């Protein structure tokens, strides 16, 4: 799924949808480095948390969303304040298009 925005064009319902969305960002010519950084960082966190619940074909659950959110909160100690804000804001914006059970 490729979009002209950093916000997904459609609802993300399974983990694979999130990965496809991230992959689509890298295909855009006008994407900024902050977005690429945030999406790469989040992909790693989502992959880490998702393995606790299943594989990439699993539905996005509230537990998965909460797990990623907690990992982002913990990342505050390892990221520079500006990088943390970039990742957190990207996650908050992306969550608006996540449909979970």
C-alpha cells in the first residue's frame, strides 16, 4: 500500500498491513528522513512485540498496541528528546488508522 502521506490511506487490521505501510513509505520520493527513521524504529518495536502474540498475519490487538506503546515509553531513555518526539508523534498519528480487536 503506497500513499502520498505519512498517514495510512486505509485501516490497518493485521501486523502485515503495518509492514506494507512502512515499506510503501520507502518507495515515496518525497518522504523525509524523520519519517523514515520513525517508521524503521517502530517496525523494530512492532516486530519485537508481535512475536509475543503470533506472526505477521495476526490481527492487531489492544494488547499489541499497548505493548508497542510501552516500548516507546521505555525508549525515551535511549533516544534523544527530538528523536523520541518524532517516533512518538508518528506512532500517535498512525494509531488513528489502526483497527484492533
